[in-house]
């Protein structure tokens, strides 16, 4: 499907926001001011943005603990995302969820979670609800390569297929489930081929090519909206940082990340395609780069300066009856 210039510029802006946000988080984490763990999304921007550019306000997205990128791609307020990671008042989850549990129902972000593969089962529920309520929406879920070996994923894929649920399942295969190589851990090597066992389409796409991701997801979303059931998409890609910040990455071949940054980076490839294939101007992209750089400086400065929730907030959101009143 042909995208307009405005759509392409928005896609580039979102990818640039994610990259700048994550690169800054990589630096800030070293200071010790960021509580808990963070799992950075840099390198995988084309995945979340390629998916979210196909979604409407009727649709929902579920994703993994590598949550910052998908939240930004789906349209969550980037300042609220930063505040949540710092566990500050006014974060997406009022400072209670942190990095791995970003959630914003208002923009159709039904939540990141740390249960490996659980997003496929939750996606089935969201897709079933959309169909039963007649909203016209679909559900999309992002999961990692390690999820394919979880029992709940097999159960959920089977359920999605036999019920023809409006669900798009995207496996972000970045090569490693924490420190375990996908080539070692996954029988048959290719995740997308398992779709045949569940009687659904399965395709593999270069996860560093925004345009290829967009087209594959567009076809799967159209199929889901038409009532033809779920689709499985495997995206081959590389994460630029460790599984989590502080990961020694001793399991990775020397030069692996540098090779991807140099020759396969999704932002570089987008810039090349935008100017050569879509007659866009480099100046348009450079202007976005400048705007995003200023935005990220402001976001981090404000998030770090924001207050933590007050003592009066301690018991809030514990009991359902309190939630109804608050």
C-alpha cells in the first residue's frame, strides 16, 4: 500500500524518537538514577513503527518487557513514558510499573509485560473482545524469539486459528533470548514456518526494512479485519544493546552490532529510500532529527526533575473499590 509523504515523515519521526530516547537511556542508566532494569529497543525501531503505522484507534497493541519503543510508536506521551521509567508521579502507570510494564489504554497500548510469550494469549483475549463487541478493531502483539518455545504460545496460536481471531502475531527475532542464541534454541530455525501447523499464514521479513515490515503487517491487518483470522510474521533483526543494561554480551560475535549499524540500520535505510524511491528531501528528515534531539533533551530534564509519588499515594490502586473512586 502506498503511503503518503506525511505518513512516511511520521514513521521516520517515531523511529528517530525511539532511537534518541533509547540512546539517551543507555547513557542515563550508568548514572544510577534509573531504578530497576531497562531493556532497550534501539535497532528494532522499524518493527514497532511498521506495526503501529497500520493500526487505528480501534486497535490494541500488546508487547514485551522491551517496552519503550512500542509505547512511543503507539503514541503514548513520551514525557509520561520517561517519568514512568524513573518511577515518577505522572508516569504512564503513576510511577508504579516502571520500564517493563508501560500501559496506556487511551492510545490502545494494552500493556507490556514480562511474562515471556504471554502477549499472544492476551492478544487472543483482546481480539475476541473486539469481535464480540463489534468494534471493528484488531489486536497486534509483539513477542520475542524466545516466546516461540513457551507452551502458552502454542495454545494461544491454536486458539487464535480455530476461532479465526482478528490477531496479528509478530515475532521480533533479534537472535537471542537473553543470552541463548535462536539458532541453538529453536528447532527448525525459522519461526514463521511453524505457522503452517496452526493453519495460518506465516512470513519472514527483514526487520530493519521499515517498508517491508509495513507491507507485511498491512496484509496481515487487512486479513484480520476481513474476518479471515490470524497471521504470523517473523522479523529478523538486531538489538544494538544488551538484553538489559549491564549485560556483558559475551555471547555475541565480535563486530555483530557494528555490522548492522553500518550496513543494515533501519534509519539509514529509511533515509535512502525516502530520497531515492519517494522523491523526499533530506532537509525534511534533518529537520525532524533536530526537533527530536531538542525534544529528548527536554523530556529527560523534566522527567529527572519530576517528583516521586507522595506518601498519600501509597495505598492508591491497591483495592478495586478505590480505583473506581480515583
